[in-house]
C-alpha cells in the first residue's frame, strides 16, 4: 500500500535520528538545551546555525535564498521552477546514510541543484559519480566554484550541469535521485516519463529522496516506484529491477 502523506510515527523517528546525529557530533549538553524548546523551533534554529556553519567552514556560497525573479533564466520551463533555498546538511546526510545501498554502485543526481549544497554533501560519500542539474546559469556557475572549494570529498567525480531537468538523460547506472521540490507538475511529469523510459531501456536500482514533497502524489501514483519508510525527513521511494507489475 502506497503512502500519500507523512506518517507521524515516521516523522518522529526521523526527528529523533536528526537529534541523535547532533548528539554524536555536538554532545549531550548542546542537545539537552534545545529539548526545552518546541521540536519545530529547535529544528528551525539548528537549521539556520548549521547552514551558517557550513559556509564558514568550507568557504562556500550555498546559503542565501534566491527567488527566480532575481535570475536571468533562458528556458521554456522558467515559470515551472521554484526558488533556490538551502537545507540542513545533517538532514541530507541522514537520508543518504539510511539508504540500503553500497555507495560505490550508485550515481547520485540532484535535480534542481542550485548552488550545489547537496552535491557537496553527497560528495562526502564514495558514490560512483555525483551530478547536479540546474537550469539557472548563475546558480550553476556558483555551484561549480563551490565544488572546486570543497575539501571533504570522497567522491572523485562531482559536477554541475547547466541543463533543464526535463531534458536530462538519466545515466545507465543505479541511481539515487535527490529533489527539494525543484519544479512544477508538468516538468515533474516529464522527468518521471524520462525516468520510466530509461528504466525500460535498462532496468536498474533507483532510489528517490524527495524533501518538501509537494508533488509526492505523482510518485505515489507511478507504476514503477514504491514509497518506503526510512528514518529521514523526506519522502523516499525505490525502484528495484523487475519489480514493476506485469502487463
């Protein structure tokens, strides 16, 4: 049975996973101080501080929210895009670390990668390749500079592509596809169609990590993806080879 909304128990487990991650890296006293606040307020404050710390530590430019009207975008899909904004690095790390995969066997793809923060985070893991797809030339250029500066990479092949997600040809590898609600419904449908065609040509293992899952119903309704429950603050889907229903 596919899930059409966040399961409250799953969200609590995901929140606890974030808290435990903070505990391991920041110590008990730091976490306990925040337990007296409401959970959503704690997470909001931690997210803001994590984002600031990230750029200070690595000399990158990944923080500032950028609305599309500030960007010159030469694309027929301009009106389908959403603004660039960041995400807590630990939320991404937890989602990646809970995937039941061998990183070396997968290519990581960020659709709507913006300034490349999640590319940098994904590059901390030994993926076969890490690729961002961004239709804003300005954001793509910033991402390329951020990749060059990032010193924590384990993945040796990290790149940003200046390209519309609707035109992206998926590689013939096992994939982890990341999205933070990057575009509207028509582009989303086009991306899913392209993915299904790619899987028809070469069936392989795929996981989708979808933060801020505004259009999760499109993934829920797809014939080749299944929602799975993992302790992550995202909707996560999988496609296992030969798992699609027979005609």
